[in-house]
């Protein structure tokens, strides 16, 4: 299974089907992603922000983004946004690859930590990736501190 992850903009081939799948599960994150993109309120265009899509054998398998976090007072807080993987591609490491790519991007962009506001059904997934539960915050459920980006010895 060949998975590729690339920066994207909307509209995006296969997004309508992915959005419909998310809504059938009771999730509104992709509908909000599309609305915010169309009204210009979130284009993932601020410093350090990015929107990524995961493709498996040419089919849109998942999407997720990284924004500056408006719900955290730390100036270098990032927020994972609109992460969704199609049910057909779950348990195939698509979500892991998306989050890992977003983490790497966040680290290289100089973010200190990642926040997310995940549905309860995703708590185990995020915790398996090293995110810790956040209590007492209305808009945050999990957080992960990032080690500063460094060059590997072979890159120096």
C-alpha cells in the first residue's frame, strides 16, 4: 500500500466523498473545514500552518491540518485540525503518517507543542501517539510537547 502525503488546497478531488463519509459518522470537521476555506477564515496560510492530504493508490484516504492555536496562551502552540481518515483506510497507518508529518512540520516551523480537540472515539489514537489528556479546557482534549528540531549527523 503506497501512501503519499502532500500539502493541498481546496477544492480537492475526492473531498466531497470524504466529507460525506465523515458526516455519516456524525463528524462535522470536514464540513467546517470546507466552510472556513470558502469564507476565507481558515486557509492554513499563517506562519507555520499547513493542510495535508493522504493518498493511497491515488485515492484520497485522509486529511488533516495544522494551525496556530488560538486557545493557548503560549505563542508557539499549534493545533491539529480537521484530522479525518476514511473508514476504508483506518488501521493501515494513514492517520499515523498524517500526524507524524504534521508533527515534523510543526517542529521545523518552531512550534513548542501540539494541541487537539478530539472526539472521544479518537482519544486512544492520540494517546497511542504520545499525546497527553488535557483536563479543564473547553477547546483542548490532548497535548503533545515537541522536541526542538535538530539536524541529524548525516545532514551536518
